[in-house]
């Protein structure tokens, strides 16, 4: 659903400079594992095993993945977290925890608990019947037990303590929950809802800290009002421009999330918590794509409703023929999910 990945991998790699001490420093060493929570920005295929319409286990998804196989990633190839894993000297791709093709020997170095369509708010996961964040946490606890059985108590604890945790969520809380249903918006203003979400995020980070996490990258929101999906809905009223009130909500949420991270770093000993500010990077690419070597957005080169239909129609099967063979060249891909190359875009 409404999530983007542009520049996400680079921002997380920049975060590693803070999370991981340089060689020779106290506590220096390699990262033994990458552990991922969140939504479709990082879901490696867990939704394949969930009774939901929100899946991507069919073409054109995965067309540039190894072997051209759709894996359940909402991308044509690898996700940002896959590139990060490889950059750390771990697996070239992070396996989904619910994928039966993988076992604890694979998950010991890289594991993804994320579910497309989820959010910090449990009500968000109810919209499309996906895995709520609390269930992702339960899977992580189960994983810890399996890890202890695989490598022993001490090594398992050291792996979790040294692992890089990436948490990417929040977009669906606004676009699929707050702005799409009255369940929350009827009882809370957008700022109050943002406070609620940040409180949930703080509780989540505190809980994984209690379970052994010490290096955590928490990702803020992109300009969610500029998603092709939202711009298409804004065609009649705003000529297809970005929905500014959505962007304003994202900026407000990000400021609160950043403040929470600063507070939590001071409250939890040994916690290396980094807030990844993706908003400005994404906006720069949207507003000046040519400066980044990008093709223009599909929204500027094709009629807006066919563009929306391009990925939206793929919820149940292959895309229609009008999309063409080169549709994946566009980095800001149709509807909401971008091309794999934007995950490693230089800034």
C-alpha cells in the first residue's frame, strides 16, 4: 500500500556509522544479523502466508529478482533491507520468517517479520487482515527460542545484542486507517493520533530492547501525500498535485518520532537508536527527478487513472498489457511502490 523506498537503504547505511563503532573502538565488530519489522517497505514475503488480498507473489513483482521469481516483495527486485544485509556481509536477501523454504540456519543471520499493510496501530492491520505489529513481536520471541536451540544461549544472546534492527512503519496508519476510516479520525485530531502512534512506537522499541536489541534504526515517513495513489485521488480537486495535509501530517509525526528517539536514547542504557529522516530525500527526488538521473514520474507521462490502475490492477494477477515491457524503468513506480534501484540512490 502507501509506502516508498527511495533512498531508504542509503539512509540506513548512514545510520550504521552511528550504530556500529569503527574498528578499534570499544565494542567494535561485525554485525552478526539483520532483523526487520514493519510494513510493505520491508516485507520480504510474509503476506504470502497470510489470508489477505494484499500480496505481491506474482509478476511483474520480482521480475528483476534472482531468477525473475516473485517473492512477495512489493518491488521488481530486492528491497533496501536486502541491499543492507549484503553490504554488512550477510545474506544477499533477507528471508521472510513465514517462508517455509527457509529455516533457523538462514534466519540466524537475517530475518524479516514485516507484513505489508500493517502499522503501529492494531486497527491498521485490521483493514486488510495482515499481521499486526504485536504479532511480529511474538514471532520474534519464537525466533529467539529457535535461535537458542540452534546456537546455544550465549551465542544467541550475543547475536541479538549485536544485530541491526530496522523498523519501518507508519504510512498505513495514516493512509489506510486514519484518513480512510472513521475508527480513529472520529475521535482524535491528526496531532493527537500522531502522539498515539509515537507512543506505540516507543513501546515497541522499549520491548525489543527488553528482549535484547541494542542497535535500532527507526524510519520516519516519506511525503505520503505525494504517492501516486494519493495524487490520483487528488486529480479533480488539486490537479493531481501532492496532498499537502497528508504531507503535513507526515512532517508532524516525524518531528515527534525524532524527539521520542532522543528521549529513549537517554533512558535506556547501551541503546543505539537512530531516527532515519527520509522525508527530505524523497521530496527532493519527487520535485527534481532529473537531478538524480531519474525518469519523470509516471504521473507526468501517462494519464493518471491508467497509472493508478497499473499496480492496483495487479492485486489479483498480472498487469494489463498497456503497461508495456519497460514500466519498471520508472523509479517512482505506479501507485505506491518504487523500483529497486531507488533503494540505493546516491544523495
